C-alpha cells in the first residue's frame, strides 16, 4: 500500500474516532446504494460546513476526493496537508475573477479521477446553509460529469445523491442521519439527450432525490410556520421519512417540552479536567461570528486540542504518580466524555 493511502486511512480513522466522541449518533441508511467500483460522484446537500464532508467520508466505503473552497488553502502548510487528504481547491467569484481560470485545471483533475474509476464528492448547492430545505443546485457538478464523458468517451459515471440531516447542528452533541440515494446513470442521460437537456435532467433527478433523503421544507411563505411546529414538537429530524410524512400531510405532533439533562455535574467535571483547552476554545470561539461554522470550529479544535492536552496531562500524571495511574486517568478522561455524549438529550432548535 502506498504511503499516501496509509496517511489518508490514518487521518480518516482519527476523524472517525473524533466523531465517535462528538456526535451522539450517526445513522447511516442506504449504504448498499454505493457502487463498489467505477467512477462515482457523490452529490451531497450542505447544511453544516466542514462537518458534512467529514461525516460522509468516514461513513462511506469509497475513499473519495472532494472539492473545497479555495480560501481553505491560503496557508502553504495547510495546503500541503489538505492536498494529501484528497482535497481539491475550487475557486468562486468571491475569490476574484482572475482566479476562476484555475478551475479549468481543477476540472481536468476531476476528469482524470473519474477516468481512473475513483469517486468524487461535491456539494452542488454551492455553499453551506442550515435552512431545512434543498436549495437550487448549481450546474457546476454537471459540467464536471459531462466534461469527463466528453473527454473520455465510453466512461460510465454514476451520480449518488447523499442527504445529511442534523437534529440540531448548533448543539453538542447532536444526532445525524446520512441517507444514500439510488445511483443515477449520468452517462446514459448524456447519451440520450442534447447537452443542455442533459444538464437539466441530471440536476432535477439529483434535486428530487435530495428532497427525499433529508428533511426538506419548501422555502415559501409557510416555511417558518412548518419549521416552528416541528421544533415545538421536538421531532426527531433524523427520522427523515416520518418527518417528511408530517410535512406532506400537514399533521404535526403536539407541542412538547425539550428534554432536560441531568448530566450538568458530568459536564462541569469535563470542563474542570479540560480547563486549559476549554479556555483557549472559548477565547477563539468569540472571534468566530459565523453561526454556520460554529460546529466546524468546535469539532476541528476539539479533535486536536483535547487529544493533545489529555495526552500531555496524562504524561504529567505519569511523572508524579506512575504509568498505571496515568493510564487510568487518560481512560477516565475519555470515558466521561463518551458517557456525556451518549446520554445527553438531542433537542431541536429553539423556536423562541
């Protein structure tokens, strides 16, 4: 196995372990829909920043490449790390008109990925947004798919829509549902239609599936009222089919109080044991004013800071009390976080 593959698998395992201590539950449905081999494009909705690709990547049998905002690659060191993890920078208008020309090289990389029978992950809504609705899809992902077909005649590309639904993206810990849709044969669509019609057909089929794979509320004058009723009823949004049926029939459960937590003492114990890193986190979090990146920052910071400081604290304990006590302390530190994550209630967003 190549060094790059080992590195990718190690990082994926580390992130997966981090999510195990971060998310109350990740429910995966339709994994059998993922083609075992051949070129695949995963078209994913985008409600929660970096957490979306991390959750999909760590719960997917295919090791995918995926497109990320070019802004994430500004630091040269970070750029090398991201490139080693199969991330590819994609440029948008806000990056500057002169930067858009670089996308031609990006598209060619994607064509090569497909030609090698690999998979690619794309967020066709274009940006992340916490609204419980599937927004209009950009045609960028269709350009990549059909561009590859044009460059490599005879290539077969399957498009798999993927729906990500959070119980409450702002809450820690939160439940998450991941639904894989049925593969769409993009090559067949392209072969049987003129290019402009092929684009619209593929966009519609992906959009239609995404609206069934996650909780979708039409963004009209009734959106806020429907969302409020669902939040007031404390529905489990990760039970996507049940919630979709409520929306379809306009039948909503009665208002229900949010579940109370009796784990506050455990939470304060975790904070006391994590005082240094928690203080750093709170200071850095104040500078992050974008609510859509609250969960992203919280997870990425904790993924590295907590493992580092718990290890450092265990080393200090070892110096004073010996290895056995240090090992007990380290396991205990992880255990109380695990218990808190698994037993905390997963409530909806506040409607007040």
